[in-house]
């Protein structure tokens, strides 16, 4: 049997679920925001350590 026919009979291509798409995008944005916060915290921590080392030297 043709692969295209088998896929069609088994529900492919799947319909797009807008709610699922929105949740995936929301999770992606949250991850980007968390990653950015972590990066900013690392930069701040590195700067604070550098300043402290200069003051105690």
C-alpha cells in the first residue's frame, strides 16, 4: 500500500491545535526569560567578585 494512503488513513497530517501551540510558545518565552535572568545574575556576580577583589588588594 502507498505510504501516503497509510498516513492519511492514520490521521496524518495532524490538525494543528492552536492551544498547544500557544502553550509551547509560552514555555519557550519563559525559558528564554529564565535563561536571561541567570545570565544577568552571573554577570552581576562576576562584576561584584571583581570589585571585591580590587578593594581587598
